């Protein structure tokens, strides 16, 4: 998996984001506490992290930085994800998200970047690799209510990939979210992985920077 990911990186050195996964690897599901990410096999999802609810039209950008966890830190989690997003909490008609999945298999873990504009599916990111200990910054920016940019940056190396996205599902721009989400199946209760955002920032349409309370 890792070797093939390196190969893809080599082949797509100048590429940003990959074509849609066919069929979608991750599906949305209505009725989840927050809209968006859920593996096809998962029966439940738990999200942890701050949400700032504001008036419609408030949020332009949500940024979060976290350190990629090692396999040893994720042994009990079958599948988890760290993401930032605009909407999806009090606004349920759309959500613009970007994140990284951590999928544990035995003693190894694979990392996959993705972006999603609900109600469309999540799309995989190519052209960026992840290793335990990397500092990764996620940035979703709404350039309008129906267009935006999702960016994943390797903060330690300055490597960055961006994808411009448009949707017919308009954002409300009223929820800013920084979430660590865990997917579980078979009735197994999976503890949240020890992933924390070390930087959390939301920027309003007038340029004001807001930091969620309790943030590092
Ligand atoms: C970040 O850079 C480090 C050091 O070159 C590299 O090992 C790692 O794979 C990169 N991570 C990302 C997310 O690009
Ligand atoms: C976030 O992404 C937007 C759109 O690409 C960009 O204009 C902005 O500078 C980024 N913010 C940061 C802090 O990197
Ligand atoms: C900018 O937006 C914030 C949040 O919506 C608001 O509290 C603040 O008053 C606004 N500032 C200006 C100068 O419009």
C-alpha cells in the first residue's frame, strides 16, 4: 500500500487531486451526528472536537493542524479520520470538508487524504504522502457559497496540494468544525485516537480570526 502510494506520487508529481474513487470508497450517510464521512462498512461514527456555530454567511476558512499518528497509537481504532469543515452541524444541506483517514490493519496503518462537498461523495487526494509524526495542515476555504478550495499541507516540508471544488449544494457558512471521527462496525466500541489539532483557526468573511475556546 505504501509502496504503491509512493509510485502514485512519483507518477503524479505535479498532480493535485486524483480522479474520483470509483466506486466511492467512502459514502455519506444521512442521520449521522455530523454529515459526511463514513466508511461503507461502518455502522456508527463518533466525532470529537469543537464546532463554532455562527450566523449564516460568517465563515470563509477553517484551518487545523495535527500530527499524523503512528500505528502504535491507533491499534484499537479500525478506522478514523481527522478533518476540518464548514457546515454540517446546524447547517445540514451541505458541508465542505478536507481530512486524512487513518486505517489500521494489524500492526500497520495507511493514511489517505480526501476532500468532500456533501452531498457528493469524498474524493481521494493524490500527490501527497503521510508518515507518522508529520505535521499536517488542513484548510477549507469557501470562495463563495457554491465554490471553494480544499488544501492539505505538509507543514514540516511545505508540500501542499489544493483542489478547487464547486457544488450546487450551497453552504450556509455558519458552522466551523475541527473533528476527529472514528468509524466502527460489528458493535465494537472504538476509542478515539490520540489525535489533537494543535492549531485551530476559523476566518470570517470579513477577515476576523476566531479560535475555538479550549484550543491549544
Ligand atoms: C512531509 O515531509 C516529510 C519529510 O520529507 C515526509 O516524510 C512526509 O511523507 C511528508 N508528508 C506529507 C503529508 O507530505
Ligand atoms: C487557505 O486556503 C485559501 C484558498 O486556497 C488561501 O487563500 C489561504 O491563504 C489559506 N490560508 C492559510 C492560512 O494557509
Ligand atoms: C466580522 O465578523 C465577525 C463575525 O461574524 C463579527 O463579530 C465582527 O463584528 C465583524 N467585524 C466587522 C468589522 O465587520
